[in-house]
C-alpha cells in the first residue's frame, strides 16, 4: 500500500482534483499524516488540479454553455440561482463555488456563461482552489492525527481507514448520481 501511494499518490491527487476530488484530497491528507506523502506537495498538486479543472469548465461554459444547459435539465434549474448569485456576489461565488454542494462542476460552467472576465475568474479561482486544497487535505491530515491519538497501533488499521474513506466517497458519488437521475425523471414526468 505504501509503495502504491508513494508511486501514484500525487498523480491521483491531480486527476481527482480536476473533477470533484474531496475524497482523494482527504485520503492524501491522511497519507501525508502517515508520512507517505508531503502535505505541502499534496496542497500544491490539489490546488493545481482544482484550478485547471475549474478553468476548463469555465471555458467550456463560455464556449458552449447554452448547448450544455439544454442537455442537462437539472443543471438548468440551478442556473437561475447561480446567475442571481453571480450578479450579487461575483468574487465570493468564484472563490466558494467549489464548496457549494451540487455546483462543483456546474458552477464554473455557469460562471463561464456570465459576464465574469477570464482574468477575474482565474485569479479568484486560484485563491478558491488553494483554500479548498488546504482545507480538505488538512481535514484528512487532522483525521489522521485524531485516529492516531485514538489508536496506539494505527498502522495496522490504515488500509481499512483508507478503504472506508474511499468507499464512503464512492457511495456518496453514486447517491448523488442516482438522486439526480430520479429528480430528472420526475421533472420529465
């Protein structure tokens, strides 16, 4: 397990952070606590991945936002809420969109459809990505510390803990996908 984390951990953090990435960052924070990864490097890689992912979705929203909205009715419902928020709280929304449930990917697309400039979005997106990577990986690190304090022989359980974190993240992702499908089916009916 240690060799896999050390060999592919930062790559997993980068690719995981391109999309939603919370589970990967929590796991990486925990791995940093255990000494398998460097927390500073986890934060840098997570920031870079989160920044690039949101920049991609912002640009996609700018280029093809209206076409995408027509294909995803559940996102279209949220677009009105995001437009109202963008008009009122430009800066805070750009920084905080990655923390809003259900808007991690849709938020940058919808922001791309707004009048927010590329430069403004990039600057505040970078700040948001840094805060996000620090908080989420820091939570994983803090979890590792708490776990270590609770168990004297934490090394014996670290594989189980990482597995539980991963399974919890996957279960949450599946739940959200299923919920969106059910809501979409209800709206169509």
